[in-house]
């Protein structure tokens, strides 16, 4: 990571010097890397961790998710393990919150903030690869409701920037590309593409599309395709979503493949 950061800094520095014909001074570089007063790495981590842990626990213990894995355990005849599953989900959410909080705090380091201000391709690629933790929550082939996935679509709809990056340290490494397609100020659709390169031979694509409709409705489409397989490892998932003004949520998900799946639920705040 340090080598990549150094490379990006050198490329950007040469570009600035070539375009503007100026030299970089030691005093300017030092001032550029100074942290804002009162904002230490630990302080930033605490803020990011508190925010992330609220988001993940709200998502993992959302009534739809609790219903989903409770039914799954009940079908296996082990309903007594529901409490153990809840404890496991809580531990995983806590661990991921710590990791995501550390990544978010790292993005706020002065050197990375300086890279973000350069707005170059390599700088955006590095920052997006380290940041954008909500992108990892997008599950095109999951019929159930995911609060963090909706959060990613909402953030993407509010931005005019294309998001792209690399996830090399996951169990299934991939590259991603996300963008909002607009007609002026009108949002037409949101698109998300992932490319997995498995075992140096298999090319797998995951595609997710979210189309906003009127009155809080939205339709999500998800599919995948792998080259070199007769069935393409393909599947089609359609998710229908409705957000009520009271905060209630209506969700219907359907999966079309050899073993189809269906998920439907409605939830209201207390």
C-alpha cells in the first residue's frame, strides 16, 4: 500500500510540475501532511467505528434478516440454535465494524486527503479500494433485504462520480465499477459491476441494477455469468422495494434458477 501511495504521489507531482512549471518545496509538503488540530487517528477511528457499528448492527438484526436466518435454522430442525446464531452475527458485525472503522479512519489521513484533492485516476482508484465499505454489502444474488445495500444505492444516487476500485484481500478478490445514470437532474438507474478472476482461469461477472420508480418504489435486478461454463453459473434475482413515509419497508425478492427462492416481508417502526 505504501509503494502504491508513493507511486501515485510521484506521478501526480510530475504532472503538476509539467503543467504549471513550478517546483515542490519542502515546507509546502510538510504543511500538506499536517493533521487538523484535535483530530488524531484514534479520534477518527472512534467516530467511524461508532457510525459503522450502528449501521451494521441495525442491518444484521433487522427484522427481515432475523426472520431469514430463524427460518433457515428452523428448517434444519435446530431452532434452539437461533440464540447462538444471534451471538455469532453480533460478533461478526462487531469485528467488521472495527475493520471498516480503521479503513475509514485511514482514508482521512492527510496524505490520502491530499491524493483525493488531486482527483486523478490512480488517486481515486487507491482511495476507493481502501474506502467505500458499503460497496461490499451489495449482494446481487441475495433475495433478502439488506439495509446496508440500500445505503450504498442511496449514496451512489446522490453522487455524480463513477466509483471504481479493487478488493484484493477478500475471500473472493474482485474489481468493481459503479455509476449513476442520469438525464440532467433525473436519476434513470444505478449500475454496479464486479469482475472476479478465479484460479487464474475463470472469469466471473456480477451485475446489479437498481431502477428508482415513483412514490418510493424501486426495482433491483441482479445476475451473474461465468465464462467457460455451459450454464454460465447464471441466475436472475428481482427485488421489489417500497419505502413508506412512516419509515416502513415492503420488500419482495424472487430468484429464478433451477432451485428458485422467494422472500417477502413488511416492517414498520415501533
